[in-house]
C-alpha cells in the first residue's frame, strides 16, 4: 500500500506563520515487506549485530548495511559501540538498536466509558499514561476534549520528539479520513482524526480497536515476552489468527499471513450473536452476545440480584466489585461469572468453527479481569467446538490490550515503511 502524499496537508496562518496541518494517514496493520521495515523489526527486541539481522530477515549483509545506514541517518536507529565484541574490527561489527530515548508516539484508546492516553517509545513500550472519562455530551465537544487532554499530556514529554498519534476506537472507522461512526457514543461522522491532527500538530492514524488489538499481537512483543530472559522474542507468527475481544463491547478480527484483515466497509459485528440467555437487548431481541456478556450489563444483573450493592460508600459500584465478591467467596458472584465465561467459550467455539483459524487469541477484561473464569471458557470452548484442538490463548497484553491497540496504531505506518514515514514527519515540521 502506498503512503498518502503530503499534498493532502493544508496550511493555516497563525501569528503570521503558515502552519501545516498534519494529514490523517491510514494505519498499516501488517508486517512491513520492505528491507528497511525488516531491519527495524529485527532491532525491536534489543541490540543486534548486522550479521544476526541478516540471518533474521533473510536479507544479504550488503542490504542490511545499506538499510542500517539509512535508518541511522533518519535517527530511528543508534549504534552501541559499547557492546562491540572484543577484538572485532570495523564499523559493521558494531551492534545497533532502535533509538528508544529520542522519540515517542502518542496512543489514544477511546472507549465507551473511559479514554486512555499513553506515550510509547519506538519499541512499543508504554512510558506513561492517563485515563479520562469519555465525554458523553456530543461528538464535537468529546473529540475536542480528548484532543486537548492528549495535548496537555504530550507536553509532559518535552525531552522527546513526538512523531505520530494513533487512535483506536470502536464503531466504524474510515481509516483514510479518520472519520468515525460510534453508535454507543452516538457519534455520526465524528472527525476525530482531523481534530487530533489540528490540535496535536502530528500525523494521525485511526483504526478500529479490535483490528488494532489483533495488530498489536502481530507487531509488538507482548508483556510476557518483554519479561523473558535477555529480552529475546520469537518471530512473528504466520498463518491465520482469530482475535476475540470482550469488555464493554464485543468484536473479532482476523489476521492472515502477517496482515490484519480490514474489510473496506468496516469490521463485522458479533454484538447480536444469539447466546440463549434471556437478557433483553436494545434491538428488541433477547440473548444478544454484547448485552449478555458486556461489563455494564453483567454489573447491572449483579446489582439486580443483590450480589453486590448498587453503591459502595459514596461511589457507585463497578464490575471490579463483582470480581472482588467472587474472590472473597461469594457463590452467587462466582456462578454469575462462570455463566458468562461459559457463554463466551461457546461463542468463541462457534466463531472458530466457522473460520477455522490456526490459532485463537482472547483479549479484553471479560477474559482477564477474573482469572478463575478462564477454566470455564476453556471447558465450554472444548465442548462446543466440533473441530480438532487448536492453539487458543489469552493475550499476553493482559489488562492493557486497549492501550497497546492505540500504541500499535501510532507505530504502524512507521513500522510498515520507516524511511517514508520519517520523511513525512520531517517535511511537515
């Protein structure tokens, strides 16, 4: 996919100076297929020699040397002469790594209830973040509020140069324009990409959040892998993956041979898959998946059944109170969470049998918020699937899948074609 050109930018005059408005750039939720991307990816796990980079990428040593030189000149890599092997002669023996101290990208996950804003280095590691309540008072006010909050947060990181902003959000996203329709927030044609580009003065990419979560599994080392000895991570998995997400909303995404499938008319929906429950949905039917397993709905049923109080002190109770009640020995709380887990396992099995992917990844706090429920999910999945056993796992990003979805959206264009991306940020300054 070719990158949009800078002619899409427009200029405004501020205090007598022409200021370039950063364009919205479609995210690239895929493994880059050019030499610079391959070399940059080889450096994400830590310092690497040119010889090892050549072996990892399958490129010739001459090609690796050219790409390292170009990425050093662009400021994306830095050399580590302090790690040069004793007795080694010549610059090609000097290891290199991503420069993870000079730059940052800004990731924003807009949820139905909470918006999370994080800063990340070029390895995809989160440096810090904050959470704000997602404004519920109209899309123009909401997008402007999110943009201003992100701008204020960005000003904390004055020692790093920001390169890009990425937004992961539910609903239907036009990735080319950054325009979003979000029924739960009652947004219609919300221009969140353009608003953020104007306020932040950065290129902005906007992605559907479940597709971005699937991309984070593909492009970023997981939290578990980062904690592994010596920081070494396995190579990217090929074949096909089904990513199944549930928290407040429910969604799926499919990865095929190093690329997240992004339908031209937006992601499909599993929100109204039947579950057999008697929970009434806003669509008029009963038992739709999202209203049955979503956090708010489950919390409301727990309050309605007297499992947890409606209020805890001066604050309203939350789904976390239900988890705590179960962990403290409340059998009704455990039964309600086991019921949800069983529904989730059955539904994952049904979708898996339709698509038959090589692996299944489960993400979102419905799977990670209460760990004892995982056994119920696994049991229902195994009983519900008619296909042979497959690789099924919980996302290694744990309770931070939303933040890392935003991070990968902010990094995806850079990872897909790093030299073209850095030229864009340099010319736009």
